[in-house]
């Protein structure tokens, strides 16, 4: 499909504005100092095949892991099971992602009953349990010492995170309020 340069520029700048607003929302609603002081997070819009469409200007190295994480969620869960308002999470570095403290969240965006893209974010959590405070385990001999690992989970629907997921996660970390 041939697109004229003006239409292309209008769409490109709109996509950039969307991801910048996603990032501003992350900063405005952050409970963790690692978000609002270090900005150790990233946001993106991703194609239904998992490829990057637009990214916010935060931590760019998250983008490769975010794409791999979404592709692993799609492969395991199947897009046919996804509904508007669903929320998916993984931090499993073996199936996409960067390292265990980086949690990837995704939500599908629908138009006319079809997934047209995913909103995604990757955010470093200040503590996810494990053998040391802060979850940076230099002496770890296996991934279980790094903290809570989440497979490709559906953690919410109707744009709400399941209470049971939050309670399970919060009881396994040192700073549950963050």
C-alpha cells in the first residue's frame, strides 16, 4: 500500500503522541521511586505480530525484550482468547524480557472485533522478593533466587487487575505498597 508523505507524518506523530502520553501516565501514577526518579520503564505500541510500532523515549533497551515477551504471550495464550480490557504479564527472562525485575504488561487494542495492536509497558520493580533486597542477586546460582517469576499470565480483565494476583504478588515482596 502506497501512503503519501503527509498522511505518513500525521500517523507517525499521532503514534508518538500516544506513547508519550502513556509514559506521562506511568510517571504521574507511579508508586515507586525507580519509576519517577530513574524512569526505569518503557512504553510502546506493538503490532499484533509483536513487532514494535512506536515507543516512548524512556529506556530503549526494554523494547527488544518487550517484543519477545509479547510474542511469547501470543504464542502461548493465543490471540483468539483475548478480549478488550484483558491484561497480560510476564517477567520470565527465558521467554522474552530483559531480567526478572522488569515486568512486562500488555493489553490488546480492538477495532471492529479484531486486535489491531497492543499497548505495552516494561517497568523495573524495586523489589520482587528473592534472596536480597532490591532483587539484584550477584551471588545467585539460579533464577529462583532472583525473586518472583511470572509466566505469561492473564492478570486482569475489563481493565482491572485481579485482586488475587495483587495479593499473591504483594505477599512475596518486601515493599508491597510500591
